[in-house]
C-alpha cells in the first residue's frame, strides 16, 4: 500500500513544478480579473474595465470597487483555505476521499453557526470564532472516531462515517428549524454556501487565523511527507507522528472554520483541488500543497463567476455549483480501478 | 354504547356526538357555496375552529371568538397584531399551518371549521367528518382576494353584515389616507422587500399588503423580477439593488426586531446608497402582518403602519 | 473501523452451506421441521426474538391507539376499534390513529428491512440507503414537486421517482455492484450530496409559505401521508418481504467474504443486484409515504442484531424492530409538545443521532490497536 509509494525524500522544487505553479498563477490572475469584470448586474466588462482604469461612471466604480473586489478577495481566501485543508486531510489520512465537506467538518462548522444564530448571535467576529470551534469539534470528532491510522487501506469507511456524521448534524439543524422558524428563515439561506453579500469585515476577522493555519502548514509539510512513508520511518527521521496529526487537525479546523464562517459550507473544493494537484504534481504533499495555493482560489473564483451569470439577475449559490463539479470527480476517484491510497 | 368510556376524564364524547347531530341535522342549517361544493352549516355557530390566518382575522372582525386556531406562519401563537382583539378568551392552538393537529381540532368540538383556500383534499375529507368545513372560493393570489374570502367566512358564521361593514371601513379609511397622501405629495411608488443576508427578496405586487399600498396611492413595483410566479423574487444580486427605484421602501422582517434588520441592511454598502435610504424613506414593518396575514383587521393594522410612516 | 457486522464462526458457515442429509442432527439451538425431502431449520433464538419484538410492538401499538390529545383506556380503544362507544372516540381511533399506526408499521418495517439488506451487502452498519443519498434524491424530487417546478406528479410519486433516479444514477456511474458495493456507496454519497445541494437551492429560492409546504418532505412525517402511497407500500412490502427472506441464505453466506460465498455457490453479482434493487424499492415506497426517515434504517437493524443470534441475517427481526421504533417515535412526537406535533423524522434523528455517535465511537474503540 502506501508504504510502497515512492516518495522523493529530498525533493527540490523542480523546474517543472515552478512552471506549473506559474501557469496556474497566471490563470488565477485571469479568473480574478473575470470576477471583477462580470456580474449579475448591468455593469458589463467594458464599463468595469473603465472603472478599473480609474475613469468609469459612478455606478461602475461602486459595483467593481465595493461589491466585486471584496467578493473576489473573499473567494481567493475561501478557495485557498479549502484547497489546503483538503490536501492536509488527505495526506494525513492517506485517503483521497478525505474532504472536509464529506467528513462532516464543514457540517460541524455550519451547525455551530446555526446554533449561534439560534441563540441570537449576529456579530461577525463571534460567528468566525463559533464556526472554527464547530469545525474543530467536527474535525477532532471524525478523526478520533475513525482512527486515521487504520484507514489507509479503506477510504470508503471514512467517507461513510463522515456522511453519517453529516446526516446527524443535518437532522439536528432541522430540529433548530422546527423550534424557531424566524431564525430558520435566516439559516435556510445561510446553509447554502455562497460568496454573495459577504462582507470584507468577515474576511478581515478570519485572516489572522488563516495566516496562522498556513504557517502551521508550512511547518508540518516536511514531517507529513515523511509520515507518508510510514510511522516508523517518520519516527526514525525524528518526527513525532502524534504531534503532526494534532497540528493537522488544528490547521484544518482553522482553515475550514474560517472559510465556512465567511462563505457558508462549500463542499467538494477540498476534494477537487488536491485531486487536480496530485494529477499535476504527483503524490508528494509538499508539491501538492504548492499547487493547491493557486488551484483552490482558481476553482472557487471560476465557479463564482459562473454562478453569477447563469441565472442573472439573481445568482446561483456557490455551494450548488461546486457540488455539481465535485460529484463527478468523486465518482472518478472511486471508479479508478483500485482506490488509490496516498 | 361502551360503559367504560365516560370514566376517562379527558373525554368529552357525548358533547361531540350532539354537536355533530346539530351540525348536520338541524332544521336551522343554512347552505353555503364553497370550493368543495354545497355545504350545510348551523345558523349561528358557536364553536369555531380556524385553520388559516385570514379565517381567524375575519372571525374576530365578525365578533366571533374562535375556540381553536393555527399559529401564524413561523410563530408559536397567533399573530401579534391580533393581540388587541383577544382577552382572556383566546383560541387554543390546534397546530401550525403546515401540520394541523387533527386530534386537537376534534378536542375543541367545533360546529364549524374555517379552512384556507388551499386545503388539501385528504385533509378536507377528514375535517368534514368532524364538522362542516368551509373552504372559500378564492380568486387566487390577487390584492383583493381577501375581501372575497372574508365575506365567505362571514356568511359561514351567519355574520356577513359585520364582515361587510369591516371591509367598508377599510375601504373608506384607505380612500381617506389616499387623499392625505396625495395632498402631502410624497411620491407614488413603493417597493416591498424582505432583507436577507445574500440579498433582498422583492415581494410581489399581488400581495395583500401591496393591494393596500396601492389603495392609498403607492403603486408597488416589483421591478419586473417576479414574472407572475410566486410571492417574491429570488434573492436579488446586490449588484441589481439599484433596480429598487420606488419612492418608499417597506422592509418586512419575520422577527420583531425590524429596526435591527434595517441596521443590518444599512451595513451593506449597496443598500446604503439607495436613494430611498438617503431620503430616509425606509419603513421597517412586521412580516407576520405584512407578508403572512390577511383580513379586515390585518388591513386596519397595515393602514395604521402606513399612516404612521407616511402622514403622521 | 473494523467490519462492524458481527461475524459468525467459520464452522457455522460450513454447517449452513453443507448439504444437510436426512440423519444430520440439527445445529444446536435449532428445531428441524422435515416433510419428505424438504426440511426447514428454525432457530429457537430467532423465533424467540421475533415473538418478543412482536409482543412489544403490539403493546406499543395499543399505547399508540390510547394516548394523544384525547386519552382512552385500553378497553375504550378496543370498543372504539369495533366502532362502539361515543362518536368522538370512534372517529379519533378509526380515522386518525389507526391509519397512522398502520403507516408507521409499514414504513418502519420497510426502512429497517432496506437498511438491513444494504448493511449486509456492504458489510458495514453505516451503509443504509439514507446515508448513501437515496433519501436525498427522494427529497429533492418531492420538494421540486411541492415548489412547482413544472412537474405534474404528486409529491409521493415524485419521492419514489427521486429515490429510483438517485439509485439508478449511482448504479450507472458505479458501473454495477463491485466488491462489497463500495463504489456504489461512495458514488451514492456523491450523488446524494448533489441532490442535497439541489434541495437547499430549491428551498432557498421559494417563499416561506412554499418552503413550509415542502418542509414535511425534508424531515419526514406521518401526518401528511397519502392513502395511495400507503397502499403501494403495503403491496410492495408484501412482495419484497418474502423475496428478502428468500435471499437470506445467500446474504448470510455473503457476510463471510466473496471467496467463501462464491465457493458455496452464491452467484455474487446477481445476488448483489437483487439485494440492492430490493433495498431501493423498499426505501422508495416508504419515502413516498413518510418522507426521509432514514435513521430508522440504522436503528431497526441495530436493535435486531443486538438481540438476534449472530448466525443469520436478522431480516424479520429488523423489520419488526423498525416498525416498533417508528411507532414509538411517532407517539413521542405526538405527545411531547402537544398540541404542536413533532415530525417523526425529527424524533428519530434526535434519538438516532446519539446512537449513531455511539456506534462510531464504540467501533473506533474496538479497532484501535
């Protein structure tokens, strides 16, 4: 199984890797530009471009500067967080299906926010803290329950446990809906992930924890790669597997909780992005993480632009679109002749 | 014939049997035309159960205190605006609109049941075994439908005159308000909106409350976003908020904190730059009243809101 | 997580699979009924468990008929059943409680039987039709019908179409039942997630009144059942129940692993497809009556398994336990917050949730080295 996987123990960021990262970054810039130029409203690309150049009409400047720019920034942050979280979770569980949404981590965050809304909370900062706490509980719960170590050879059980966990949280949310329908009306809209109407303040509130999580990720990338060779090898190289796993849990909780707090639950980004990254760069977690940095935002921004255009003048929630993209990828992973292990 | 039955304290069986007999067999029964065909109802029903906001409103307007009623949508009791018409005698809750508790209805031993226009056939079949069940013939979702429905509820209660008088009062008051609004020259259009974090829902111009706004001279403009389907639009993209070009904006919330919703809406830069916000012509209103209720009493309460906001 | 189904001993397998000659003594704990060439092994414990569950179910059903907004004594409930006594008691028992009780029996049995079948097939206690997204498909379709997306079928029919569609898509993309049906499960979770997103989308776009009308289809309730759907379920259960029992022997062999089952003459691929089809059919019919009450598919077989002997697959016991859970849950929902009724789906979720966690935790403990 994974012990046989050849991992380059001393990889240099090869020329090819940097080329791929550069290309993807270029695409990301294009996606960000598209996100600024197209929207569900009447400000089309020409007017938006003029506004970007500093001389558009007032309406266009408002739409681009006050609505689309924050939204684009939020999309980048959410994509980054979810992509990296997925890669980490998959690496530590050696399971290509371990996705924060499928495992119930996002459901934990969403449920915590629903409870907070129900209790009457509305302050943005509180929501962030609550979502991250919920994600942490969800993450620790799923991980301790399924004992990641034993699951290298059986990815499906982990996913089943996650699905059951998500189902549980979904029914508890229904219970809240039953008791308080006024809040329910707000939750009803909130449980569908979306970038629409989210505020820059929310992003600012989340940024420190996202930065912290990325720093932690940078620290544990190397031990994680060693862990992929097996527990003993990692210990022999001087890493402590237990501590590495704990740090992964914290990082994933911060990332997913933060993303969920700004945008609501958005499934499948954490599955699709690492999947694509591995396809491009191979299984080494250090390379995968590099690729996830541009790929996550790229996927979220592209999906968001599409979500604005298909049903204008309204918008499609982002979570629906990512589910539509993600489900086929999920099936593709499973349809692979043997379930690949990491 | 069972002898053991009357021992159960909660049982009020004999009364129900009598009530059923009165309802069906009485010589004093009248015949109504309902959406479910001809229906015999007792001359002056005393135990009325209402399963629809409009029916409760019309009964209270007719001076009949129902013995049972469903809660307002999204609440756990009848709508707040009705509190003024209730005292110690208030209807027992017999479920919520989406789930009527049949046993609770039976327990109230009604002699007539007033249901909403869209009662399911299966439920009608069950309810009409308990008591004659009035399903009004409704012209559909139009601003004036409530009058037709209220008059039929009035007929069912044998108090058509009282309901007609209440409706006349509403019309007279609306006409008087329309004149004052016209004199004040404060605009001729309005938007009716529910604020959601993702964006506002624009409410249809065919709603009950929209009809009242029109009656006082404010045409409700749904900005072409609804296309005749449903009671409101999809959540509008914030980029399209500038389509709300009415002179007034009525902001409905389902919770009591209307002002809070206004504050949260003003947090959004796209909302804050609307002309109505800059002119301070945004009126927070109770969604229970403005988007769920209908009937003569609701109309009066809405006209109160309009008067207080437009021509204080 | 280890294999969570209790595994019988190998010698049991040989005994079950071995040709049983005339003079072979019945296995311990069994009665053997023989008539000429044909013979039948009746396991005493299974019989006892079945009778026990049946007795508890009948007691719960009596309580169901007696309790509510209008309470009746057991004697009163019986006479009302016969149409005697006062009009109100007769109405409450015959028109309100009895049909709902029957619906609870049928849906509980169908959900639990479907759950037991799929769990056995996947050799995992969490693999129920609800968890792998079949309920989600049903919900999405019936909600689409309620919010009026230009479909003409009634919500119960749409629920059935939805369940079948979700299962068919899943089956299609998973290209049939592979080893243990695992591909099927994961594909189902993915397809279920898509249907779940679609449901959320539909609900978020309609006004609150329509969302309320769709609500029963999102949580599961016995209050708004249609009599046509109940009849359909009764017929389906009458058909699928015996078929499931007929598959019981293959099922109990399939638990040992593919090689053993194949060696003992089980046509694995065909059996898998049959079991899946039965499970989906039962779920679809039950969802059409009560909406997604998927938790019963988890709790019912779990109770049955904890009572029954590990030798066979407790199909009958699962169905009885499922019916029992449904009756008790709906009774609780009717009484707890009266006069407001709690939908049965909420009650089973609140009870089943901690149960689910317990299963996950207990399993984890058992696996940990």
